[in-house]
C-alpha cells in the first residue's frame, strides 16, 4: 500500500505545440490537505483535468490511490471532484442530481437517499432540494457541485477553485466543510486565494509554466521553520557582529527595526527564538513582536519570479 | 449497473426537457399521420366499390369482388413501391397486415429525422458545457457513451409505443380495427418491431457520430443533417453521376442503412438475416467510430 494519494512522473499535457503541463513530478501524501498554487494558465486546471479523467495525458505516468490514471474508473466512489466551469443539467432537480451522483459513487441502493440527504444538509441545500438547477443562485450551484464531490465519502477529493465567486459567509462554510467534515480524506485544492490556502492546507506545491517549482509542507513553503522576524522596540540597538559571533549557527540581517534570522535546516526554530531573544534581553534591548516565516504570498511571488 | 444508472438519468432529463416534449409531440403526430393515411387509403378503396356498383350497375357482391381486385392491385403496387421488392418476395406477414406495412414504410423515412431532432446534441451539448467532467472519474467513457445511447434508444422506443397507441386508437375510432385480427397480425407486429428497432438504433449510432464530431450544438445539428443526407441520398446521386457499377459508389452505398431496407421486408429468412447483419454491422461501425473519437477527446 502506497503512502501517496497521488504520484506523478513526468506527466505532460500538450495542446498542439503548447505544453500546458510539462513534466510534472508530484507526490501528495495520504490524508493531507494539499494546495496546488499557480497563476492563471500555470497548468492547475489541466493537471486536475488529467486526474479527473477528462484530459488524456500526452506522456508521463500518474497513479491515483495506487491505480494508474488510465484505470481511473476502477476507483469509482473513492474519488470526488469539483470541476471548474462545468454545468449540471439545468432542468433537473437538486435532489435527483444529488441522488444520481450518490448512485454513481457506488453508494448502495438502500443507503443512497440517506447519503443524498447528508450531503445536501452538509452544504445547506436541504431546503432547495426540490428546486431545479437553473433556479439556484451561483453560490447554491457551487455548493451543489461540492455536494456531488463529497457523495459517498470519497478517500480523495479534488476541489478546483471551491470558493471562487462565493461571498465571505459561504466561503467560510466551504472552509468549515473541508476542515471539519472531510477529515481522513486527502483533499487537493486549486485556488488563487493564497491566504486562504495558507490557513487551510497542510501541504502545497507551486506550479509555474506547467512545472512544479516548489513543494512541501505549508510550514516549509512559508518558511515558518526557517525564518524569524523580530520587531525591536524603538530605543533598542543591535550590534549585528556581536550577535553573529554569539550565535554563529544562524544568519542575521537588520532591516530598519526588524531583525531577520535565517534558521538552517535541521535546527529548531524554537531554539533560535529562545537564543536570539535571550541575547537581545541580555543586552538590555526590548522587542515588540515575533513573526515566524513569511506569507505564502511572498514565498509564491519570490519563487515564481525567480523561476 | 453504472451504465443503466446513466441511461435512466439521461432518459429522465430527455423527458423533462422542452425538446423531450417536442419529440413526444412529433412521435404522436407521426402516429396520427400514419393512421390518417391508412384511413384515407381505405376510404379511397370504399369509394371505388361505390363507383363500380353505381356506374356499371353491378350487384353488390360483383362490385365488391371488382373492388377487392382493385384494392389488391393498388395495394400490391404500393407494397412493391415501399419495399423495393417484387411482390412475391415480400414477407407474407407484412403483406397481410397493411397498417404495419404503412407504419413501417412511413417510419423508415420519418424516423431518421425524428432521431436527428431529438439526438443531435447528445454528445455536443455535454462536451460544450463540460458536463461529462462530473462522470469521468466515476464511469468509463464506454459506459458514459452506451448509457446515453440506451437512453436515446429508450426515448425512441417509447416514442414508437406512443405512435402505436395513437394509431390503434385512431383506427379504433374509425372501426377499422378489425384489420388487426388477421392470422399474421402477431408475426407482422414482431417483424415491424424488429425492423423499426434495427433501423432506429442504427440511425441513433449515426447521429451519435455526427454529435461527437462537433464542439457546438449548431455545428452538431449541421453535421448530423449533412451525414444523414449524404448517407441517404449520396449513393443515388453518385450512381447517377458515375454509374451503379462504380466501385466508390458501391462502397458508399453499402455504408448507407437505406441500402439494406428492402432486405428487412424480404420473405426469405436468409435475406432477412442478412438485412439484420448489415444493420448490425453499420451500427457497430458508426458506434465504434464514435467511441474511438469520444475516448480520445478532451472532455
């Protein structure tokens, strides 16, 4: 049994001469909430399309839950998908659509209606169950799409831009569903909303021009274990050379009133905080705050500009 | 099982849509037209009895015999025209039950258009709206395709039932239902069903092929209509231009379902079997081509 929900090796998808995804190598751990981050046209939706079976890879290999991509339908019920820009039959009723996808997900006949009620309740659509799809608002439609993705409690769920176009309340609801109700499942989310991904995901990867340019845990991506930013009180002055000679294992730089510290791999960030702050206090200095790492946004910008 | 789920879901959608209602209306209209046509034919023959007895001063029994003869000649000519076969080669069961013969002939012309109108966007519409993306990770593409084919075949089978019911009621109201009580009625009905199902399913597969080739609904309608026209009239036009013995004409005419229609009317079981085999082969060819294109398409 593999530890990975998804493994890809040089996965490529070309449209004519354009490589939308170019030699993608990606491993996603089972049970993680994984964010696939990238700008428009970076290859996120194309990657999702190949995982969802509606795009055929041009070359390369991929395994989903240990099964090769070409046998995707054998994983019936183990995968859920919220595709972007896809339309459900407008004249069909919400309850019928939800029931249909429960059936397709392999939910036994005698439990299908119960499962349908569960997923509709989860996305707060139980009162709109008898409505036709064309009568739903954008937010309700999006929640119906989310409901079909989680029908049958799949082990692996792909959510392509799950909160796009939703108001803040609905966005919070979707986040709560992911955090509270999809526990145990591997969730792969594609989104532009970096702040949201940073809070929601345990792991992530940055895709740029069809290639993965960075991947790891969210702490690694945001540098929470490698960077410290200490805001010094106005009257505090720091002798950088003295600090560097006292704590040679770390790299320091001073930027106005902010002391920045880089913690090499293998060293504890807690130890770095303790040692640095102790040194400042011993020298009679005062601090106003400590910030671990940078934001995902700054890391994303730095990484994509570099590559 | 997945295939049946898809088929039932699609069938529901077909019947709840405006187009589904339109299709039902068209099928119903066909039933009325066939019944009316049959009724007019009978009225015409009755008038001939009346005329014969009035003009020639014949006794009723003599006039009836003369009219029966006229009826027989007219009917045989009509059947020969419909089937494209010499009268002695037409299946006696079909000959013995005029209503099924007329329905079969009318439907073999109307059905392709009905199927075109109800089915042209079967694949182009979900391709354009990316609806297949909700299914591709839960079902194989073959299941998705066959599920839709089953649904559309189901729609036209239900349409046929509607036609049959309306035709029977229309005839009943004119008290001509007695014509159904012939010795060949059941056999004829069975042949009618087999024939019309064979033709319908084959045309369904052809329209599926047209639908998968186009990325838009309008394009699909145009392509399907073009395919139907080419397949139906192409061989005739080509034969007129290059002669019937031309190899290309021969090859092309064998791709057309209309080329084999007469075999389904044949009295010989062997010829009837060849007809079914030919339609089966065409169905497989059209559906196979559709599947190959569909399985390689980005959905």
